[in-house]
């Protein structure tokens, strides 16, 4: 009997998790889910985060050290950044168009605003986001460059939020290995080649339990969801975001078809395990090891490209989150501050959302911190910040799951385009966890 493909296994796990979560809600099993189901998902996410930094270091050093011409790396870097900026601007503009056409704020009554304010405005989640945003906003214009340079490489590698610092150190080390000559660099190169293969095998092993893990993650999301009446009131806003995210998938499919001459349906099918994990974990960083494995082995992108484009993308490419910024900011203005809906403010949203996406942490909830920064840039009344965040807080988690899926899809799309442009897009070579099992059993 043919083994069920991984993306179908994960999809079944997700649907089963949703169904179990709804049943648990009816039977009031929230504590049972928290004690016995949620830990399985938490362990899975921790395992993925555990290998994210070693995988970035090993694969990026391998990719750079395999280059014979250092100018190739410059070409890859410049093209990557420019395409990421282009797709992010498109996403923000699309979000603004949709929110202005669909006007989701028009259907929100004062009663709903009051209920949301009472429920969420003083919650620790909202106050923490406002505090974090204020800290980021008070930084100087070049602070994000300062933050990219670590003062302790080991410390940077111990923090998944310091992804850009790890990438900076790794590129620095990889280029230095090229400059000392192949003979002297060989022992270090061999070590990182072996480490890279071992980490990718760890990805294969972790993915064996992914259907059960997404079951646990989705069941927990359902039992911890908010008031269904509030969710219903925010349906038009959530629908606007979802339409935008679906249009981004269409946009990526067109890019893949035009620039790489590959079938978009094939692209989405091969990437789907990474997309489904992004949806389940709401974290680009946690999904990164799986994204790299799918892009290299199943989409045919050379490691020289994927090892740079994907880690950088997980940190600075937030297309789904940027689209959400545009919709959420204008939605908040439609409900609370309609006099602020000027063309100039909407141009400011494009620029600020673009800058805020660079260096934003690839972890759940970072989008709301970015939103406060965007609102501050357009002069949104400070006293209404808690109310604005309360407006979107109720549906933030499911939308976070969806926009993370778009972020990951965007990373994979750009990696294929860049690979094609530098002649590094080859034939897929999938590997299985038991390829060498016969040698050791």
C-alpha cells in the first residue's frame, strides 16, 4: 500500500485537531487539553527552533564556501533584498486597496467597540505590545543596522530572535573561509558539511511526528479562542485580510510561473508541508528548517541560494504581516479615527510598514508590535492605542497563522526566482529519513 504523502498526513492532523478542539469546548475539556494535548505541540515547536540556528550556520557556511567566485554572493544578496522589498510594497499596497474598497470598519457598532475594549484593552498581551513598540520606535534611524552586528556570537546563537546577528556572523565567517584559501579552509568546511547533513536528517526525523503535533497545536488554538460573538462581529475585517492573503498566493504563483517557468500548482504542492506547519505554529523561525528542506530537496533550489535567501526572508520578508498592517491600521482608523483617513497617511503606512517589517522578530505576535509603530507614524491618538489593539486582538491568532503561511510562501518564491536568475535552480532530489538506515540497523 502506497504511503500517504506528508502534506495529506499533516492536513488530516490539522482537521482532526480542529474537530477535537470543538468537541473539547462543548465538553469543557479545556484543562485536559492544556495538560495533556498542548505539551505535544509545544515540544514539536521547540524541536524545530532547536535546530533553526545550527541549520542556518551550517548551510550558509556551506553555501558560501562552495562559491568559487565571491561576486556571485553579492549578486544573490542584492537581488534577494530588492525582490523582498518589491513583494512587500506590493503586499502593503494590496492591503490598502482592499480595506478602502471593502470598508470593514463600517460594520462595527459602538457596542462591539466597548465590549472589545472591556475584554482586551487592559490585558497583559495588549500592554506588552504597546510597550515593545514604544521601545523600538524610540531607537535611532540606524539602530536596525547596529542590532545586526552581535558583540557575542555565542549569545546571538542562543536567541532565535537574533536571526540577523547569526546571519551576519555566519556570512562574515564564510567569506573569511573563502579568503584563507581552499586548503586551509577544508577542515572547517568538512565539519560544517557534515553538520549540515546531520541537521537536515534531524528535520526528516522531526517531521515524522508533524501530523500528531499539528493536531495538538490546532486543538489548543480552538479551546483558547475568544468569544464567538466578538469573532462574528469582526468577520468582515478578518475576511478582508483573508482575501488579501489569498490574492498574495495568486501573486506568488504568477511570479513562479513567469520567472522560473515552473507549474505553480507543483510549487504549492511541494511546499505545502512547510505552509501547513507555518499555519500551525504561527512562526517563520520555527518553520525555517522545514522550509529549507522543502525548497532545497523538493523544489531544486541550490544550497548556495537557499541558505542565504530563506534565513534572511524569515527575518525581513513579512509580506503577509505587512498586508495585515495596512488592513488593520486603516480598519482601526475607520472605526476610531475616520478624520485620519488621508492619502498622505496611507502613503506613510506603506513606508512605515515596509521599514517595520525589516528586523521584525519571526515569532508569533510580532505583527501587533509592528502595527503600533505604523499607527504612531500617522499620528493616531495615543489614548486610542489600547482600543485599536483590542479591536483586532480577538482574531489576531487565526490571522497570524494565515499571514505566517504567506510569509513562508513568499520566502520560497523569492528563493526560486533568485536561484533561476543565477543559474542555481536544478532538479529536485528528495531524501528520506531512512536513506542510510540499512547501514546502521
